[in-house]
């Protein structure tokens, strides 16, 4: 296996991981938990 092939594979895997994280973050089923987490700094006990 050539170093260029290995670099290409790592680049593709990194891009797929990035797209998966973006899709997870923008998923509508996570919106409620993200909204709740966003309000934690303002919460007063």
C-alpha cells in the first residue's frame, strides 16, 4: 500500500466522520436535549 493511498483513505474516512457528526448535530430528534443544554448556564437553583 502506497502512502498516497493511505492518505486518501484517511481523508475519506475523516470526511465521512465529519458528515456523520454534522447530521447527528442537526438531527431534529436531538433538538430538545440541545435546547435544554443551551439553557443550563442561565439556570438558577
